[in-house]
C-alpha cells in the first residue's frame, strides 16, 4: 500500500503484485470529508502570508481512510506500506512518546494533546521573509545556504518556519521535543513510534547538508536554539522502520507484521511513481507553474532550483517556472487565437531556424527561474511576426528557458521526457520540447496519483527487491508521443546559447 498525504487529500493506492495490478485507489478529501476542520482545499489562509493545516486532521484522515478500506478489502493481506507527504509542512510535539497509541481512542485526540503548536505551517506559507534573510546572513550569504543545503533560503522550507515559531512563541518552542515533517509524521503514526526523516524530504528544509546527507551543523545552529535535539534522525528512503502499530492491527485488521517503510516527500515520490527515478529521464509538468524534475547523480546546487534526495538513489533536481499555463493563456489572448491554433495549428509549417529578432521572452509575471522581474524589458511579439510565429516563439521561449536552467544543474543527457499536466495534450508544445532537449517525449497511459503510486512502489521495492526498471515497466505505462528531430539539434543548441545571452542582459 502507498499513501499520499497531500495538501488536499489523503490517498491510498494498493497493488496486487502477483497480478501486476493496481487494485485500489481511494481518497479522503480534507475539505469535504473532514469539514469540521473548516479548511479550504485542506489549508487555512491566515494573515500576512500565513497558510497552515492540522496534524490531528491528517491523523483523523488515516482513521477514516482505513475504516473505509477495511470494509472493502482484507487489509491483513497488505505486506508493506510506505507514504509520501506534501513537502515542507511541519508538526511540533511535546514528547517522543506521542505515537504510543491507545487502541481504543481515535487518533486525532491522541495526537492533538501532544501538539505544542496546533497549526502546521505548509508549503503555501510565504510569511517567513525576515527569517530567510536572517538565516542567509548567518550562513554567509545565499551561496552559503545554497552550497550547504541544496537550495537558497526558501520561504516555504521548514527551517525558516521553525525559526519563526521559535521567535514568536519561545515557550511553546522550548516545550517542543520533536519536529516532524508531514511525511515523517505519517510514518511515525503508522509505526506507532517516533520515526526518521528520509533524505528525499529532509532536503526540503534548508537544514540538511546536501552532500553529506546529514543535518548541517551550521544551518541547524543558526536556525533556532537547541534545534539539533528536536530533529529526528535522517535515513535513506528505503529504510524499513519497523512493523505497523498495534492500533491499526486491532482496529482495521492489518497483520501485526506489516512492514512500514520510511516516508518521503510528494515530489521525490512522484519521481518514482512516474517511472523517472533512473538518470536519463525527466518529468515536465505543465501547470499553473511549469515544473521540471529529474534524477541527477551529483548534488550541484544552482540558485532558483532545488535538490532533493531521489528515493531510488542519489539526487533529483526540481525547478519551478512561474510563467507556465497562465503565461500561455496570456499570450493566446494577446494574439487572439483559439486553443486549437495555439496548441497545434500554429506549429504546422514551422521550421526552426536561427533568427536574432525572433525570440519572445514570455515572462508575464515575475519569473523565479531565473529571477527576472516582469517589468524587465523583454522581447515581445512585434508586427513583423505572424500569429503563428508569435505562438511558436512563446513556446520556444518557455522551453529554451527550461532547457538552459536544467543544464545548470546537470549536463547529463536526458533521453526520455515524461510530460504531465493540462497542456501535455498539445502536439506543438511536445514537439518543441522534443527538439530542444533532443529527447523523446512520452505521456503516461493512466492518470493516477503518482505520489501514492510511488510510495506503493517503494514499499514493494523494499519488501521484494524487484528492480526499479521492472517496477516502472509493470506500473508506470508510458506512450511515446513525439520523437526529437536530429536535424534541428544544432539550431536549438545555438538558440539556447543565444537565450543565455539575452537573459544575462535583462
Ligand atoms: C515543492 C512544493 C510542493 C509541495 C506540494 O517544493 O512545495 O510541490 O510538495 O505538495
């Protein structure tokens, strides 16, 4: 069984390994099914950028989900469980024994009585600007935080959130004996004991030394007083932490020897569930923001990108581009064309060529990768361009930018790109990506919760030793969508070099 405790819901995916079949996918929706917590899509929006959720709600969701599952399926057949969770969210507890459950009392109340902070800050929170500045300064500047932890100090990362709590509520902070991430919290609840944080999710805290895969002494020291003793240990993601808590065996019929495998963050888990855990594959997710993530062999930190642990081995890069779908939509409206034209027709007769005048830098809102204000002078459509060219150069701009940013993290060749998200249906976008990256572009056959599937695959891997390659062949079906056209490799390399010059001058 794989679980994903995401922002909006808790999902379980169960695989019947003998028949290579995903037999169940079920979710509890926080807003709808646990309405008493009064969340909006699983979170509460406070003032000044504060966004939080509740650890006792996540625990209650586990009770609810397992109760539903126990009526549909014989849970004693589950051999191993792993979980994934929304990254960066944190849980503050007054005791290392908080997971020592009484099997007759619901989980939520048992957790709640141990919380020193009833609210768990989540990744949407942007209230920690001051703390990020302080951490950056104490670490000797951005380069210091980046080289130590794999990311510059980031608003939503856990370190800044912990610092803010220690400043605003020193008494409750002092009473905190353990700080968990959402993922290690779920793991601890499942195992009924205090469990470690894995390298995948630990890297999203600005506290883990990215090269050494241990807590970074300086980062921990400058973040908050006595923090080292409040953090769990760090482990490789494929660690079995023990057997399931008797709470779940007694209440839902799990076998007492069901193995619990360390949890990880939802992005590292999706890397597994999409089948891109081995170097040479990358995922491009086309959404409100576009995201590029890929398995990499070395930790080579780059500003504006993150490095997390790859649960399969080594590392993964994650680069987020703010100008994704909204920028595409803005350009579609500006040119005043239909989606059919924007996604396909515009590309029909296009032959890539080098032409200095024909770049569009489509940063409609402030871009974060790289850091460029939307007010910066940019190359915009001009009257010498046809409507089709305006569309094509917009898409080229987005993905030349993605390609050059990805190259900063790893120059290793990617030969398979898996495209997900709304715009992945566009033939034109897929072909431009294939040509720029000179990689085949595939799409997933089934649309599943890739983080929950990844957690399930990690549980299987730990329990059986089946290789990643075989697991991805069996469970992550991909269809090849577009092939790279070798004749345009040189043109796009020149365009990428030119793009770097344009951006450097903004
Ligand atoms: C990654 C991030 C989000 C959350 C979503 O850095 O903040 O992708 O993990 O759950």
